[in-house]
């Protein structure tokens, strides 16, 4: 009987020592063993990938005539080689060239923008972009929604919102991790105030270039002022939509109004039409986009 009790006490003591020993190792970090401590193990875990990658390996562009480099090289013609987004021109040093380098940009960047395109056309352009699976898509659209024959013909804010949402959804259904960089719509009223100082520019405008803003360029009466202010308010509303919709997508960045707020002069305007960006203007757009894409925070 005594032997059985002594044996039971010995087993209990050994078991208790083993349990305490294991507990002590865990609490103190493993003693002099080779295994990592709990803290070390946590530190060794890989950190999650950031939602925004400032160095994408491919770029696709969608949008309108600005992204096509319209009137930057010759009159009434696209010049995609000077596009701020994907152009190859060393004079412009496009976003794609800055991000990828000239050689890689030549094979890993694509321009699906179209002169005259409005926001309603963006979903179809996104479908084209989806096919090449870019890591970054740039968006510049909305100027043609405001540049209509009259303010009454401008795209409504509600339609503009729905069309932009449709375009993003088209991309997201196929490429949920592709990043999107959205630029604001340019300040069309500043275009009017800068371009109207040039007689040639005003003659070109009479051909029907953005009549809602640029029509009767020298008119300063109440009706003309109201017309221009109405267009300007619509552009501001479009920019609010771009910001709000983009903010709901964790892989979308809006430029914060950088393009809209840019204080461009006549050097940044095409000397063919005094409306579209010149090569100098395209270079400035590329600079702003590069800063926006590579910034640590929006």
C-alpha cells in the first residue's frame, strides 16, 4: 500500500514538473532551445501586400483626346507618342516611361483613349484594357461631357456617376487587383480665359470647339457669364463624382483635383487650337500623374 502511494506521488510530481516546465518554456521564449519564440514567430510572418503599389509593371490608359495627344503635333490629328500617360516621346517623359523605363514602356503600356470620347464610352475602353491585364489603368475623361453645343446638352451628374461606376465595375469584374489612377477634369473656364488672348485661337474655336464654354469668346454680358459659370459648376460636380466613386474602391486613387487646379498658361496649350495640351502641357500632366501614382498616400 505504501509502495503504491509513493509510486503515485512520484508520477504526479513528474507530471507536474513536466507541465510546469513546458509552461515555463512557452512563457520565457523557449529557454536555450533552437525553436523560435512566439514573438520571433510573429515577427517572421510576412506582412500583407500594400493595397497601392507605387511601381506597377504595366500601364493602360483610357479616356479622351487629351490622352491621345490630339493637336499636340499636327493640326486635327492624334499624336499618342506624346501622350502624358503612355507616350514614348523623351520630350514628354510620360507616366509609363517614368514608371517602367523606355524599353519596357514600349511593350507594357497601351492607349485605349479615343478623341471625342465621353464618360459613356469608358466602359468599352475598360473592356479593351481588361484584355491585356494591366497593373495600372489611368483615367482622364469628362471634358467632352461638359463641352457640348450648349449647357443644356451636358451629361447630367447622375448619368456621369452611373457611367463612371459602370466603367469601374467592368474593370473590377475581370481584374479585381488592378490599380486605377483617376485625374480630375481640367478647368475649362481657365482654358477660355487663357486662350481668348490669342486671335488665331478664337478663330479656331468658332469652328465648334467646346461651344458651351468657348462660344462667343469675347462676350462678357450676363448671359455669356451665366453660360460659362454653369459649365464650370458642372465640371466641379463631375470632379466630386470622380472623387467619391474612386474613394469607395481601395485600389483607386483620385488626383485630388491636381489637374483641375493646375494654373496652366499658353505654353501648355496647343498652338493649333489653344485648347488641348501642347507637348509642354502633356509633360506637365505626366509630372503630376507620376507624383500621384508614386506618393505613399493619396
